[in-house]
């Protein structure tokens, strides 16, 4: 009878240890998933910021080009007006 009780207690302790191991493994896996998600979000945010900066640069270049062309056209129109 005593042996059966000792064996049952040992099995209970082993089951508790196994459960603790499984819970720890699940916690570690969850942390890894969270870290990977944070890294992916950071990379996405960085790429979005670079794309936005590139778009602003392109828009500024286009605006500068349009302003230069408008100034050139204005000078040409003034020259033609003086000649007429």
C-alpha cells in the first residue's frame, strides 16, 4: 500500500514537472513570436518612412523643375512682348 502511494506521488511530481516544462516552452515560443512581430513591424515602419522621404524628394524635384520652366516661359514671354 505504501509503495503504491509513493509511486502515485512520484507520478504526480513527474506530471507537474512535465506540465511546468510545457508551460515554460509555450511562454518562450510566445516571446519569440512577439519579438519577431516587433522586428517585422519595425522593419515595415522603416521602409514606409524611407518610401515617404523618397516621395517627398521626388515631389520637391518636380516642383523645382516646374518652377524653373515657369520662370523660363515668363522670361520668354517678356522678351517677345518687348520685341513686338
